[in-house]
């Protein structure tokens, strides 16, 4: 089943067009990655899908609902969650408080205790350390907490914007393993990555965004074989 379908999105900042006729889709249970260099328009696309930016034209459909132009809180309540680039955690808040920040919408707030227990089942280390401040956590624990916070709104589809950015390769691997575990437990995942090499290892399919246009897409295996991807992103 198609979970997300993006069709012919055109997006501008003022007079400057940043996304050109972008189309892509995500099926239930997949890990899909959008790769592209800095400035390609990846975050802009994500912000458009999640309702933070209005497209000039095109549409976004999620589980059969046309969500184009809906406010972000309604999109979250329909089941899309979003881990933004950079500053993901509140360093001076405890694990528990950070998780609660992920369930601030009314429908999620009333079930936050149950959701938190679910997160603790996925990541038992967070349960042991629930009172500990986020700034004192190890790199791996921070990643668990960031993912856990994303789960607190009860999403079906989660976007992770540059989850691996700035992490050592070993921690990237660990984080991607966590994503696979979440996918195996029913979450559909959309990654935005500059780490093409490692993200193609876990993704089912991939799209390549260059200067605001999707220039190539296919299974991860197909993209790993593509001359363009090998030269431009894998350095081989
Ligand atoms: N709020 C904004 N106003 C104007 N231009 C922006 C804004 N945000 C991003 N841009 C520009 O849009 C382009 C795409 O940016 P972005 O979506 O952040 O790319 P990526 O996430 O792939 O690095 C860049 O040229 C960037 O400078
Ligand atoms: Mg970005």
C-alpha cells in the first residue's frame, strides 16, 4: 500500500524556486532514503510534506488523505512524525521530560504514559535512566532518545532529517540498526541523508535530489550500481 505520495511539488522562497516538480512515494513498511548534497532542497521538501511550507503547486497524499497545505499539528495527528536536523534534544531536561515533549498534542498527551512504556520496551536503557538529563547521555543513548521522542506522537511514518550527521561511523551503524528494529516493529521510515554509503545499506529504495530536482531513483541495489551515484556520492 502507498503510504505517502508526493506529486509534482514546486516550492519557492520568495521568487526563488527551490523544488522543481518533485514526485516520490513511500510504501508501508519501507525504509526510503532521500540523498543529496548540502543545499539540494532536502529539508525544504520535508518541511513542505509536514506542512511548515506551502507549495506553489503539487500535492501530498498520506494514507489516502490529501494533506497538502494542512497545518503541521493536523499532519502530526494523522500519523507523521518528524525529527528535525540539528538540536534534537533538550539537554537540561531528563529523558522522561524529553519524551513528553514529543506528545504535546492533545490526543497524544492523554496516552503519553502508554506511549512512553512502548518506547521503553524498544529502548530499555532509556527506562533505567529516565531521570537522567539528556546532556549526560552517551551518543547511542541520545539517538535512542531522539527516536523515542519521535515515537511519542504515535506515528505510522517517521522522517529523520540527517540523523547521522556528525556521528562517528560506528554510531551511524548503531543508529541505523535501531531504525531497522523500529521498521521491523511496524514503523515506516523516510531518511534524509548525506551519508549515502551507509544509508543505502539499510534503505529499501532511494531518491537522489540535485538542485531541487529528483534526478534518479530506484532500489538501493540499483543506485549502488549507478555510475552517477558511484561517482558523485560514493567516490568510486
Ligand atoms: N528560509 C529560507 N529562505 C530562503 N532560502 C532558503 C531558506 N531555507 C533554505 N533556503 C535555500 O533553499 C535551498 C535548499 O535548502 P535546504 O532545503 O535547507 O537544503 P538541504 O536540506 O538539502 O541542505 C538552499 O539554497 C538554501 O539556501
Ligand atoms: Mg537540510
